[in-house]
C-alpha cells in the first residue's frame, strides 16, 4: 500500500471521528428519530456525526466547500467535501449493521478521495485517484480491492437495491429483463452493494432515487478497484439521480439490456 496523501489521511481521520460518535449510538435505547420533509428518517446520530465532521473540516480546511445530507452546502472553492453521515439510516435505526459514514472529496466536481466506514461491520474501504482501492477488516492488514473478471451477464451477480425504486422510475420491466439475464440477483442494499462490487464479489449494482452524498464516496472506490461507475444511461456522473456500477466488462451489456426493455 502506497503512502496516503494528506487529503486521504484527513478523510480517514474524519472516519475515525464519525465512528466514535455513531457506533455508541447504534442499538441505543434512547436513539432519537425524526421524519424529514421527504419522509425519510434522521436520527440524532446522523446529525451529531455530520455536525462534528463539518466543524472539523471548517476548522482545518476553511477554504474548502462542504455538502452534507443533513446540513446542506457551503460553497467556497473548487474543493468540496461531500458527506453522508450515516448511509443506511433505516438500517441503523432498526439495529441492522449495514450502514456506514461516506466521506468524499471532489475537486472541480470530480471525486478524488472516497472513504466508506462501517463500524458495525468492523470494516472500512477507501481509495484516492491513482492510488488504488483498499479495504480492511478490524484487526487485519489492508488489502487491495479488485473487481471481478466476469465478462458474460449469464454468469453475473446483480444487486438491484430496491424493486420500488425501479418501479417508480419507470424501469420495472428493465429490472425484470436484467434479472432474467444474470446468474443471480439480490438486494444487498446501500453502500454495501458497491463495496461487494469493489471486492469482486458482486458484478453489477444499479439503483435510482439517489443523491450525490449517497454516491460520491463510492465512485472513487469502484473506479480505483477497476470498475466503472456512471448513471443508468452511461453518463459519468454521481449527480444525475441514478447509479450503475459494474466491473467494467459488463457495463455496456447492462445498459443495452436496460434500454431494450424500456
């Protein structure tokens, strides 16, 4: 593993801070839960993590911009930290361990550093542009991440996230067609689907109704693991409301299958 840049070191320190706040609140009997205007949930842990990370960023890197799920954005320059304090809040509040803090640095709109920290799993994944993608299980040495070499859809494993997402986006027929084309389909959910992809254990991940803070940290990790990350139509963006991540070899075939069924 090469030496991390100062930006990646800072992102990893932010992840340590986030874990120290979120994990003690996980499965806490006095967890406070509210419903936001968009009918999604937010907990006191989401708010506390984002507040702490924003304060650290603004104190140590005052020239950088910030965009967080709970507190919105501040625009200062070409560098922007994109934060999802707890990706998988619904899991978090139900006591399901599939949740994580997502930390991304974008420079001129391009994700360059990504950290996914899942303390209930005892796992963390990270990457920076040109430095490869890495992961570690608590107590183990970091390992290099690489996507699978599967090149035929009939042998591929798909994580589609949510039937409701596809239905509401008008792509339900495409999901059915895609599920028939692949070897196996599951909905692992949230950040974990993408990390399984980066580890070579899943080959295709696709979803709708997603925000930049849901995706930005994942982009660098998937790409540095050798995969491809676009929106559902193939545009190279995490800001268009949909996501398609693959091992690269399957990307065009997935897009063609989706378009054929629309």
